[in-house]
C-alpha cells in the first residue's frame, strides 16, 4: 500500500470517528436544532406517513387536445379505485393519502374552463372515502405542465388564468370540508421539455412563486373553510435542488406548508446510486445536509415541510431498500417533515409502475419489507 492511499484511509477513518463522536457526545441538540412548533409545522407533522394514489386520477395523454372521460382513471393500467383499497391503505398504517389529479383533459373551453362534473364527482367520492377513515387527504393539480401550465414569462398570465379557474371550482366544491382536506397548488411546476426543465432558472422560479401566491389568494378569498385551509406550495419543479429551495417565496400565511419531492434516485437531481448497497456514511451525510437545508429555510422560519413524493424503483435488493428507506423516513421525522411514498401501482410489463408497493386488485402488499420500513 503506497503512502498516499494509506494516509487517505487514515484521514477517512478519523473523519468517521469524529462523526460518531459528535453523534454520541453532542447528540440531537446540535444535529437537529430545536424549533418553534407553529401551526404550519405542527399540522405538517400530523400528515405523518402518507401514500400516493399514483397513476390513477393523474393518468392522461400528455400534450393531447382530446377530452377524456371517466375511463382516464384506468388508462395507465391501474384498476378503478375501490373503497376497499382506501381502507386497505389505512390498515397498512398510512396516516394520509395524496390524490394526484390531472384536470386538463376534463376542462371545458375558455373562458370558464368548467371541470367535467362527472370527473369532479368521482374525485370527490374517493376524497370522501379517505376522510371517513380520519385520514388527511391532499388533492392537487398534476401533470398540467404537460398541457398549458408553462412557467415562463410568455405563458405566465395564461397559466394563472386557467390554474385559478380550476382552483376556484375546487374551492367551491370543498369549501365546507374540514382541515383534514389539504390543497396543493401544483405538482411539479416547470417548463415541460426545456433543457433546464428540472433545474429551472431565475425567470421560471419567479413565475412559480407568482403562481403559488395567485392560487393561494384564490383559495383564501373563496369562502367557507378555505380561508384557513392548509395549503401546500411547491418549489420550482417541487425540486430539492439548493437553488430551488433557496428561492421559494414564503407568503405571510401561517397555514402554508412547503411541498418538496425528494427521491432517492431520479434522472434530474440524484446524488445517490440505487439500492445495490446500503448507504455509506457519506451518502447519509449528503441526505442529512439536504434535509438540514430545507429545515433552515422553512421549518426554522415557521413553515412545515411535506416531502409529498419519495420512493425507489429498485426491487432487486429488498434488504438494502428497507434499510435505506428506514433511514430516510426517520431522518425526515427528526427534522419535523411528513413524508408520502409514491406508489403508482403494480401492473405487468410496464416500467412506469416500478414504484408500486400495493397490488390494488388483490389488496395485498407486494413488498412488505419496504412497507414495514416506512409505515
């Protein structure tokens, strides 16, 4: 062994010993600073461990001008959502459910952009099932970025007009619902197909801030319980990249919660490999640093954080998946975040469904190690 390699290994060992020492001696007071338990932070934590009804009401033919009907719910291979499925999700230990909804192919023409009443009724039905089980429920606008929601200056006002027309209708439908129903302004607002689609730029981040505040104003002015309803607002593309975390505009509203998607492995922002191995100390520190940045920018300023999508596609290494997932969820909880795992179903021969956990037809857990690690 040459001297450079020898001293490098010694240096790494010393660093690791120091890290262990910090954990043992100084404990959580330094690693996880105390914070004020504001209404936003407390409610965000009450969302707990949640589950996404993915690839269902958000199923769509992206960039199509054709209208869709109720069959859109099953067009990406999942069965029609049954009340028994929602009950099973509750039995699996989940505290909340996020129901992503794409509205674009269910809208009437300008200037009213009226939502197809049958589509809205169907979404409402599933919302009610979850609320009857005393779950927190999140509904949003999802995949609209593949249609008309374009976060640049050229399309800013058109995006605002349609987005606020949708939310005005949703607010009217749900205005008497209690606080267990949560609104999420947008899913991953971005410039679809752009070279910097996921990273964004100063202009696109400013437009996302503008749209978040516009929707929030629409909600607050809509009457009923919406004046105090908890509202999730995303960063640009709901991204956990530093520049997008730093530049989110936080409104003067004590019932706003920040929504971020932070996957273990994505094409646009991953630092980590998949689950071929359990995370090493450096990968854990990297995740810690990202969560700590979110904590400083949001929780320390009184805003709750909801990691409204996370998950892993690797199913070849179940033990590693479970170990890494448990670390992720426990670390998020220590920073005061809630987390909702992405589950887009179990179907045959389609990679887009590789995030699935629950077999919705058979009502069984296909990956119990993974579920037990997070719920």
